[in-house]
């Protein structure tokens, strides 16, 4: 198992992490629009983190912080993506342990996330991490 380093990425690093997010999203959002959205996200309690192995970017994830009536202070994990060549090495477990430790240090009581309906491997992983399905995420285009 390779040891990871988690590094905070900023909006100035967008060209570093955006290709990974595009892979996760199967290139469904045009690059300039995605850049504009991420620029706005950085202004709203959002943090981006790079997952590095021996100096090489192996993955990316985002974190949102909020207080919710049903969960207290929470850390919402967003757009977790590990490059295919780095998968099945135990990185996900390391990444999520880092997230739990960081969230606790930030005073969070809970961690939550959304995952794509068709991403079955992630469902199994999150259930093994003791996440429980509490509802459905609905989206409506306006």
C-alpha cells in the first residue's frame, strides 16, 4: 500500500485538478463552465484536495462544510476521483481516514456525501465505510 499525501489545492490550481473532475463527470460539462463554477465554489466554504503518491497526482476530492438541522456540523465529501492506475491499492481507505480526522479536527460531528446512481463500486465502498443511505438527491434544471 502506497502512502498518500493530501495537499490543499486552490482556485489557482484549477488546471491541475480539473482534468480529474472531468473524468469523473465523463466530460458532461464544458470546461469553461466547469472552471467558472469551481471559481464560485471556492468562495463558499469549499475546499479542494489533491491526493499525491510520491509527488504524482493520483486523485482529487472536495470538501464542503455546513451545519445542518439533521446532522449538526458536517463535512460533505464531493467529487472523489482516483485515477484508474492508482485504484485497488487501499488509497480510498487512506483518503477517507484523512477526511474523518480532518473533519473531526474542524469540529464536525458527521460526514456525508452523494454518489452517482450508476457508480456501483462507490456504493459498496461507502457502505463498507459505514455510510448509510438517508434519502435521495433530486435535481431539477431551471
